[in-house]
């Protein structure tokens, strides 16, 4: 049986917030690099473009809160196509803290929230 995953090991943070040693492994989960953020400042350890919503889904969503339930549903389907990569990220979180870094302005409706929930709710 694998080590359980603690919720405190999976954080989310906007790319525009300063990096912190408590972040652990910082994983950018957007397909596009955050506008105006220098790579040195972002302190990204991994860029998981494959885990980001598809360009089509991102454009359809447009960060419209009314589309949030459908966005979550469609994004979860996309994430199922990358189950191996999701498992790799989950394993990293079992071994220490990770921070899912995203650029969206909306802190309540973004891909990092969906991915965090998936990591925490489907522990195998």
C-alpha cells in the first residue's frame, strides 16, 4: 500500500505571488507561461503543460463563473487522458509538499483547484 497523501502537501498559488520555501516542488499547471513573470522569479520546478486544460476548453471557459460546473466536468475528462502524469504528481505530493502554480486572476475558479481536488480525492 502506498503512502497516504496529506491535503497540506498539495497547495495552490498564483504565479504572481512570491515563491516560498514551504511551497516545496512548484509545478506550473497552465499551458501558457504567466504574462510578465520572469522565470527566475517564478521558481518553477516543473511545467506540466500536459495537465493544463486544452486550449479549446480554456477559451470556451473564459473564466466565466457560470461555466464553472461544466468546465470542471470537461477538464476532469481531459485529465483522465493523462492519468500517468496525474499519478506522478500525486506521488510527489506523497513525499513532500507541492504547490500547483496557476496564473488565473480568479482564485475560486481555475484549473489548479480542479487538479488539487483530483489529487486529493482519488488516492489509490
